[in-house]
């Protein structure tokens, strides 16, 4: 079925808005003195010793909380680096359909690894929320592909709004619990809209 030029322009406009939402995690903003960006050869292992995580008030975490945060942030950092390396080069429909399935796989793998970590009692509910929301964001990438394939511009726009809201909620929860890399989402640098890259 041929699409009218107007329909194609509408789809491309919505996809342009959705490009930042093609994979969770932060781009270059994930690098810091404590957490340098890793290369593809070193993503399987974190060679940097992380500082002991602290509470939002700066107090050191207990040992069990600190261990969870360090392990989880390593998983999130690795996923963030992989996602930053595979950003779509354009808002073209074909580019979205090429990149997003791989990003969904990265997100699902990270969510599964996070789910396998055992949280101490003090973080059980918060940790369950973080893992559930990361998994939801990953599943939404599959939905983005389906909606893009079917030229569902209204669905893409709604999904984009949902992902933005969920990312903000996840970032706030994770940051308050002391996570760094698992709480990051970066603003797309070339977008004047301030759309979170998810």
C-alpha cells in the first residue's frame, strides 16, 4: 500500500521525536572519574574499582546495599555503553527498524542480569521497582518497532510520552536509592526539545 507524502512526513516527524527513545541509558554522560566509559572489548568486565556508594545525604551505604549498587551499576553502565554505540544515525523509518531490535536485546539482557541480583531487605521493594521498570522500558522497544512497522504515528507518540514519564520516575527512584548508572538517562544533545534518550 502506498502512503501519501503527507502521511510519510507525519510518520517521519513522529519517528524523529522517537529516535531518542530507541534504547535506555545514558550516552557519553555515563563516563566519570569513578566510572570511565568502557570499550567494546572491555564491556564484559569492569576494571575500575568503584567508590563505596553513599545515600543521597552522603552517608556510606551498608555493605549489602553497597555491593548491590556496585554490581547493578556495572550492568547498567555496560548496557549504557552498548546503547550509546548503536544510536540510530537518522530518524528514517528503516534506520529505526534496523537499530531498535538490537537495543531491545541489550535492554532485555541487562534487565535479566539485574533481576538475578539479590537485594538486601532494606532495598527489596525499591529494587523490585527498578528492575520491573527497566524491563517495562525494554519491552516498550519491541512495541516501538511494531508501531513503527505499522505506521502508527499516534501510537508512537503515546509510547514516546509514556517512556519519557517512566524514565523520569525510574531515574528519581534509582538516584534516591544511591544508584548512579542505573539512574541515568541522557538528554539527546542535538535535540533542542530536551527529550530523554531511553
